[in-house]
C-alpha cells in the first residue's frame, strides 16, 4: 500500500471525527440562543413562537444531516478500503 493512500485515509478519518465534534457544539450553542429567543417570544405571542420553533427544528435537521452523513460516509470508506482483497 503506498504511503499516500494510508495518509489520505488518516486525514479523512481525522476530518470525519473532528468536524462533527467541532460543529455540533457550535450548532447547539446557536440553538440554545434560539430557544431562549423562542421562550421570550412565547410570553407575548404563541403563534409566532410556534412558527419560530418549526423553523428552528428544520434548521437543526438540515444542519445535522450533512455533518452526520459525511462522518458516516468517511467511516464507511475507511472500512471498505481496509478490507483485504477489495479493489478501490
């Protein structure tokens, strides 16, 4: 196995592990602020607050899918490359 291939595997693996661990807390912090905003609004207008909450939920899903997806894909590639007798 050429060294460049194993190095790129390591880089992909590091990216797939580090990116979610950095992104998710950042996302959560943003989300906590949004939730606090929703709670404040809720005191005045429930309908507006519910609309905020719906937007907010969509935002979480949209943010989470690529993060989780890319990590999962990298791990999958990692496993398939390491399998003996498997062509890349």
